């Protein structure tokens, strides 16, 4: 039977390595994944993986209704993965009945390093507004108050890249490089799609068709009331026309995009024009010329020192004498 629902669409995804790689370790760290179709991060059929210091929020953008019918996974998912080390990840989901931390069958955690407490600050994983699978309820995940952990403005920068080497003992200064409260996003009700639920979309189109141009410029289609937020709070540029289906659908929206910086136009580098090497003029060392020309000056062409026009007289041309060097 053909599959009729979506199971992929992840931000960070590692899959099908356990049968071909029987030794060594993997690391997924320091990533920020947001507004992906389903999961933010997935470890699938891959063993001995370290997952740490990742920030995943507002994933699960694909509808759970038919025909898409995505799974209710929208955070960090482990599936058929053994000896996994997971700590200091922050996950926020848009819908409270989506799974923020999920562990499917055949998964095991790796033994913690000596002195490491996965329930302590700097190690514990943070959940905001989502469901946590029962296999995570050993203190590895704490659930935060949505009123505190859901921010209200757009993110400004990615987190500092985490070191690539896994610690062998409890670090003394390890702290999260990006907390959930410092990764704000645009409130969901300000999106053009959410603000125009009664808009009729043609049967052969979808909202993504009308928002494509804006998304290509790194922007997001928002309702017209978001102009102040876009320009002032987010530091972006508001483009009210030509994007987001404003003309085709008649919606009052605009594209909130980062300032567009055009590449500088540079003139092609012109190869330097090399002056031809002029042979040095050598001063003759011969004795002075005293003889007269052997040709008849009346019939021969004038020498190079005379005008190019025909001479008016038939007097013989005298070659100047040169002093010896």
C-alpha cells in the first residue's frame, strides 16, 4: 500500500549508519533548527551519537490534517539508536500536543561519564510547550512554563559554535550557549497565512506558492499590522507590495525581510598594458660618411630624411656626416 502521509522534513537528520559503521562516534552539536516540516533533529538507525547544545523551535510546520497528515513529532527524536548521549538541548514546539522529546523502539542511552549529572544545570534538556516520551522521564528533561519560555520577537543570531570534542569528565564551566528565552520568533498569529484563514486558495496552488518570493529573500510573510514589529523590533525591511499574494489573493500582508545588500559591482581587472620593449638606439661608430650617393637623385626616390613628396629640384641629396663616438 502506498504511503499517504509525510514522515520526513527534518532540520538536522542522521540516518542508517549502524549497519555499515560499527565503531567510532557521531556528534550533532550547536545547531539551531526552526520552522522545518516535521522534526528539528533526528537520530535514526545510528549508534554512538552525541547530541548536545542544540536549539530546536517552531518545527512541525506541515499540517497534521489530511492529505499531509504528518506525525506529531516536532522536536528531538531518537529512533532505533543505541548508546546515545543527549544533554543541554532546548526544544520548543508550537502545538502543546506535539512531541518535543521522543524516543522510539530500540533506543538506549549511553552510560554517563564519571561525575556527570544529566539532571544538573548545563546538562539537563529543556522542554517548552511539548510532550515528553516516558523514556525521557528520568530527569534528563525539565519542562518549562510556556509563559516564560515562549518569546515574542525574532531571533538575532545563531549560538556560539560548541567545541567538537566530547568531554571525558564533568566540565566545570559548561553552560548553554543559547537559552530558549534568547531565541525569540515572530508570534504565530502575525503570519500572513494565520491572519487570513478565510482566504480562498486556488486548487492548484498553496500558501507556499505565494510566499516563495519572500522566503527566497530570507523573509517571512506577515500581516499588515506587523510592519512596526518588522522595521523596529526585528530590524528588518518591510515590503508591502509584490510578495505574499497581495495582488493575486487580495490579502493585506507584506514581506518582512533582512536588508538586502547587493554585491558590489566591480570593474573587471584589466591586465596591465605592457609597453613594447624598445631596442636601444645605438650610436654608429663608423667613420664619417663623405661619399655622395651612388644613385641618381633625379631618378631615385628621396631618402627617409627628406619629405615624402617629390622634390622640386634635382640637386643631389647630401647625407649628413656623423661624428665618431
